[in-house]
């Protein structure tokens, strides 16, 4: 191969050195291409799956690359995205897209409803595609563990779509806590003002005709089939257990990320949930979840004792600590977090925004964590780096997978509240250890208002038969998919 002489100024040399420090492998494009990786100047071929809502916004921030394919089950909702990328090939079914365009796709952006994040993303990763998956990363604990292990096995670049992970607030909260500004944290309280969609309601009785622009069978995907009703999608899927994870899945991936990262959390050991009326099909209108984490290794000489994390939603929120400034709103951007430390109390908003100390002190702490301009571009940068030299993204699945388990563990706690006890959780083995073979639970199907002439109005509650609690819990940890749908095997 003929060698070419290249002149490089001192400024160019220093610039390339900085890129190398940031994780880029500085090689000629023909060498990078030969190794199967792209030079930073080359463009990725990205396929978008679930492109009508958040997917549209994500793709616009990925438009520095080639958007080569678009897939959605609702083509009316996705029309603006189709118009934005007229040259991208369109699909209803992501499986057909993978079959036909495997060699033409480098990476996927997944923003479907919660219950299909894992199956779409897992098959992409198994094909060696880089993956950006919206929050919550998955619908269940097992799915989170699977994506974590698959991404490690296939060495692809990954990112969960909790964009606050790339924001200033999360980094600042971590730096303050790791510098010992508030001492040891033994309790964290967090809340959101969500939901903004219907929850805690009866399932619809009306069966509607499926619109010509909707493929209902593909939308339902691995969940059990049910008749179409417009209340389920596009936005309201979050309020139904089969398709979403309620306010927890929508906002906890933003709000609980600062405590998860700053306190070096992994698996809880005890969980308990409570809520307003709990239905079989619909997420409740309000929830409280208690998660207890064991003592962890110290971080920067700051001890990490056992800590309780308490979550509130649906209009509930923590009590203001003593000394709270009059007139100050705890809700910043949709929620907030209170870190109760042995030396001070730290408060921040959603995404870790605007952290402050209850004492009024303003910490002067050096910036030790990397700052990121854009969450999506951070992932694109990582996609172009070789696995050996890749700088991990702000919310790679190595962190986002265990973190998402924290979020969906809250769902488990709420759905198992009928046991009326604190549940002991064996994180490594993904099982509850104090649910006996004889424990039973039942679910509320619907409430009916009964009005008889001359009688006071009353409510009739329709319940399921009693369910074996252990089997029900196992079905929530690892959901059984509908026939014809399956996940890749869990890597050993």
C-alpha cells in the first residue's frame, strides 16, 4: 500500500490528541473501514423504530447521520416523520426491516411503547447493531438484565433515552455528594407530578374498528391480544400494564438517576408499594414505593450506608424538610429529589436540575465528570469508536440496565401490594425470597356503579379469582410473550 505524506500543524496535532483522549481511535478511514468501524467523519446508517412521538424528536437530533429506514405500527401518527425523511424506506414490522436491511443498518433508535423496547432492541443488538432505546429501557426486570448482558457480549454502543444523564444537574449532584458536601445519605425522597394520561380506570368495553393507518396486531406485539380501542395509543399506552409502566416508567428514569448514580446503587434488598385503587389492567392514579438498598463501597472516601429511596407520584410528594424556604417550589421540571444527608440536605429537580443545599451553602467543588453537549450525539460518537477504545455514553446499558431495574422494581412492588408485606429481593437471581407457595393475590378487574330506584348509589367491584402470588410475581419479573414472539437467549 502506497504511503502518503501528510503535513499536520501543531494545532491539528493537539486537536487530534484531544480526540484520542476523549476515546476516538485516530486512524485513516480506509483502515477503520477495514476493521468494521467508522471514522468520526463517516455517517452512520440509522433505522428508527417507533417514530411518531419521542422517536421523531430523537431522529431530528440524529440527522447528522443517514436515516435509512423508518418503522412504526401507526402510520398516521408517524406521517410527519415520513415527510421529514422521504428517502428512508418505510416498514410496519421491524422484523421484516431487519431481514431486508440488515447489512444496510449500523444502528437503531427505538422509541416504541414500553412493552416492545426489549424485543426490538435485543434482536438489533444480537445482529451487532448499536442501540439507542427510549426510557424506560424495558418493561420488566428480566428484559433489563438481558439487554445489559447482550450489549456487553456484542460490544455495541448503547444509550438509554434519559437525556438528563447528559445534563449538568446529574453531574453536579454526583460531584457534591462524592465531595462529602452533605455527608452520609440514609434516605432519599423523590416525586413526579405525572401521570398526565388516564390511569386508575376500568378497561374500555367498546370495541372500535382498527384504523386503516394502524397495524393493531403489530402494536400489541408480544403482549396478549385485546380488542382495539383508541384509548390505548399513541400516548395513553403508558397507563396500561400490558403496554406501559405508568408514571414510574415515564419519569423515574429522569428523576431517580441522580440518586442511583451518586449513591452507587445496584439492586434493592427490600421493596414495598402502595397505591390508589389497583386494577388488573390499568396503572393506579397515585403510587408510593419504598426501596431499601444495602451498604455499598465508599465513593471518594464518602461512606455509602444502607439507604431507603421513597417514590411518590400522582399528586403525592414528600413533606418539606424543616427549614424549607417559604414560597420555594419543590417541583422543578416535573418533579424533584431530596437527599437527606448527615451534614446537610440536597434538593434537585427533574434531571437533577438546579441542585441546592437546604443550609444555603453553595459548594465550591471541582468538575470531575465529563460534560456532554447532546445525549443523542454522545451515542453517535460512541458508535463510531472501536469497542477497545470506546468512551462509554452517559447512560450506556452497563449502567442503564441496572438502573432501569430500579424503576421496574417499583412497578413490581405496587402490583404485589396485595401481599401486605415488605418483599425481600434477591437481585442477582431476580427473585423474591419471602413469597411462599401458598400466598395468594387477586386483581380488581373493574368497578361498576349500581343505581336502583329507591336505593343509595353503590359500587360493585369485580375481581379476578385468587392467583398464586409466587407464579404471578415470576410472570411480572419475566413476562411470557404471545405465541410467535420471543427474545434472544440470555448470555451466560
